[in-house]
């Protein structure tokens, strides 16, 4: 009886967590450099990521001007996890390299970097067409 109760509680907890993940909307926190979108609560599954992009690309284009297409129509959009928010650029004397952060030059403050956690990118070119990549 106790094993069934424990299994039921675990199954309910996992089911609740998955339902919460499914129902929590993606939050666009910031947009930088004309091609980088910082988000929270991005879907885990590539199919859901593509569905989110397809469902929101017109709104993103209208509100933020992304994707910004080049003269030949090429564009590349990065979607990055906002994580714990902005932080300062790491000091070179630290043990980890600056490759672990991504800094935005369009922010005038020292607190202008985020941890490098790419989630998804969308690109289009004449040679390859539309490509999605999930990380």
C-alpha cells in the first residue's frame, strides 16, 4: 500500500510539473543587437520551440523588428535563456573564460552580460532555406 501511495505522489508531482511547463507562457525579457531575444520559460521540445516561433514571429517582427533581413534576405535570430539576469563581465583573472558569458554593447551599464545559454536559433538564406536549431 505504501509503495502505491509513494508512486502516486511521485506521478502526480511529475505530472503537475509537466503541466506547469506546458502551460507557462514564454516571456520575452529583452531584445538586443537586432537579432537576439532573451526569454524565460522557453519550451524544451524542439517541436514546441518551432511552434512558438511560428506562432509569434509576426508579433516579434512588428514589435521588435526581428528578424532583421540583410540585403539578400538572409537573417539569423538567436533565442537565449535569460537565466539569472544581467551581470557584470567577468574579470580576466578569474578561472573561467569570458566565453561563458555574452555581453551586449547596446547597454550603457557595467551590468550588461548574461550567462551563455543558447536555446534556439532560426536562420534563413537563399542557399539553405529556413533552418531551426535547438541546443
